[in-house]
C-alpha cells in the first residue's frame, strides 16, 4: 500500500506534490500550536517523522562525530526547511556560523523569515538546480555547481538525505566541492543508500526500499522520477571518496535494506568522512 501511494505521488507534477501535502495537513496546521522554529506540516517537504526529534537526534551525531564547538563554522548542504539547523541555534555562539543552501525556494524563504530573523549568524541561500523530485523544468545541473563559499571555510559539513536524491555526476561534483570548502583534517557526515553484497541480499527479502532499476554504479527505486531514491554501489563510492582525498572513518549501516543496523539505528546509511 505504501509503495502504491508513493508511485501515485511521484506520478504527480512537482508543483502539485507540494499542494497535496498542504491540503492534507491544512486542518492540523490551522488548529495546532507550534514552536516558532517548527514549520507547518503542510510546508515540510523533506520527509516524515517528528521535525524536532529528528533534528535533535542528528545533532547528537554531529556532536559525536563532527568535532564541533560553539565557535565552529558549519555547512548544511540541502538544508531543506531547517530541520537540522534548529538544534544548532542553541549550540553555536555568536562567533560560530551556520550556512545552509537548498534548491527549494519555499524552504529557504521560511528559514530566512523564522530562523535568520532570530539568529543573524544563520544564513540560508537558494540555489535552484535541476532535480526531478523537487523542481519542475530544466535548470543548471548540480554537476556544474561551484559552492558559493571560500576554500577551507568550514569546520564541519553535513548532508542528510541529499546524496540519496542525486545522480552520479552530481554526487562526484559535490564530493569535490565539499573537499574544497572543508578545512584540513575536518569532518563531513553524509547519508546514503549503499549497495553491497549484504545489503542487496537483505533488500530482496526484508528491504523497506527496493532498488530495482540498475545502472553501472547505482540503482533507482523509480525509473520515472530518477532522483526520488538513488542507491550507490559501495566499491564505486568508496573508490571515488579516496580519489577525492577523503578517508572513510566510519560506515554505519541504516535499516532500509532490512539488515540489522549499526549503533545509530537510522534508516539511511551514514558515512563519517575526514578530509585528507
């Protein structure tokens, strides 16, 4: 049933997907009281789950693996509508800096109005890019984007559910750009769907997600909306991370394939990368 609902949702034009969510959650948003840093449910386009709980949970991972301090400069790639930004508002000092960018205008507008207005060291930037899950029309490809930040300007970079919606050339460019803007010996935390012998075997019998459309280095869940969910072959991914001078410090399995997860029990796989 969930798979059928997803297929129907993906068959809609992108702009209509946003309106469907607004209509579904309209009664809730009209009647409920909200934390001012939490957007209305109808505006949230980044997935299900409790907005604050998920953000706080991932912040614990950032704190554990990212070597962050209150004075750190952090970059949130694919910042969405601020779910990962919110916990940083009570952590970063006035000397710290948060930068986030995303391809969806409504998310950037909401964050600027509701977060930057309260925390001036938090900045959100709109960078429209081609993506068949989130944006209608032909725009610049992520493969050609140069991040609008100086070399070695961040102590920590993270991407949650971003590479899972990007095709091969786009991912490679982002890895290169992350290396450029990250300070030496600093950490990037990124989530993926990673295919290897174990996860592919488990996926066939127990997987929450099924990636049935196969290409040389990756597989797709839906061949019509390619960037809806993308899984990458582990050997290809790890070889290219090494090529771009990243060391994989930790590979923490998620539960998407049906495998028993690692220490964090998250849905997506998590890689902790160190810039060499």
